C-alpha cells in the first residue's frame, strides 16, 4: 500500500482483519461526483460537470468492482464520453500495472507505470491501497471517485444528455427494492467470496462460506420463481452487482477462494440468468476470462507458484 505517498512492501491482499480473523475491505477514499451542472453529489466536493471527453476510467478486467462501472458505461452508452485504460491482469509487487498484456494497455493519459502513481498524482501524500476503478478528471488533474457503487450511479444519472437515458439502472419506483437487494447480496456474496478466500481463521472462513451458499440458494429460488431479472423485466444496478460475482464464480472463487460446495453451473436458474445478462448489449465485451483467471491466480498469498488452471469448462463461453 501507499504510506504518505510512498509504496511500502510487496502487495498484500489482506490489509486488515476483524476480531474473528475475517477479511476487512478498505473504505474508498475519493468520493466526489460528476453531475449534470457540476454541483456536489451525495458526497465530496463540487465542480465536476458532465462533459464529453473530460473523464477517464481506470479499470482491471479481473476486478468485479471495476466491471460494475464498465457494464454501466456500456448500458448507458457512455463509451464516447468516458475513455478507459485497462491494467494488466497479474498483480505485481507494486499492485496494478499498465502494460502490453493482451486486453490491457499503457497509460497514455498520465504516463504511469503503476496505478498507485495515479493516486499520488491526485494526492501526493496519499495513504491507503491503490484500487480500481478510478474515475479521473482530465481538467482538474485529479481523481473524482474510486468507489464503484458511486461511479455506477453517476454513470446512470450524472451525465445527462450524454447518456442513453432510456435505460435507467436505478429507477425511483424500484429504489427501495434495489437498496434492499444490494444490502443483502453485498456482504453475503459479493464480498462474501472475498471473506472466504482471504479468511485467516477457520471460523471466519466457515461463516463466509455459509453466507455465500445461503445467498446463492436464495437467489436461485428467487429467479426460478420469477425474472427474467432480479426485479422483473427491467435490468437494474442490483443485476449488475450480482452478475459480476456470478461470472467469476466457477473460474476463480469456486477453486482458489475455496467456495466449493457447488459450482454456479449447478444452479439452473442462476446459470440461465447469467446467459441472459451476457446477451445485453455490450456486456460480453466487459468479460475476459483469461484476465480473471490470470489475475486471481497471480495472488501469491493464495497461489505461491502462480500456476493458472487450464479449466474449468464454462458453457456460457
């Protein structure tokens, strides 16, 4: 991580644990918002007006949090308004790195070699982890936001006429239901797989494991009884937040993170849901299984020899 703007030690996946030895995720540090008129959003300062070509998104294709923002960018038609850079999948000793691995690219905007340089360009004395996604403002030369949930919502509503507004990922009539789903799915499944994979005690692992499969069982029953999406016919941000975990489950979490009671392929309704979501315009292009596998299996704390498995066979590919 960065301490007072300096990179210290080799990259480690676990920076903090709770009293039971459970994985604790870092809170995002940059929380300003892009808005139509540049006024402040729900958090942070103002001055970030929606303008075509002003903003740049740094992402990793292995990362589910970054993939939330990539999918929202596609569904909202913001490809021309927000440019992107993709880091290499394998985590280096200095974290995310830009380069020439297929599907990744170099940082031609700021000339950084590592993502942590973007953080210190925005805040020279930054202390914390350099995570993706990062939404960068070319005009002010700083990070607007590095919280995927915020970026997803500002892509939905913060870019005004620059976005495809026939698609509403957070419609007012469904907000209470969306928030309730997010509040249930995030700790038990989205972050639950990480709590299992990075647990430092047997107790913490088993609690996370039970949460993961309890949530998958509930979602399987929900989708078997209705659908096609979580809240009916319309795709919402809750679907995006679920999909990014499901699409990585059999390729990474089932094996490397020891979430091995069942595969996603063993859930018929969830598997069909995954295929439906992949068919949405632009979504399949945000999924790169090679990056997902090479990225997760590059985590030396979990896979010291960094051998990437050839399987599994994924029917949806």
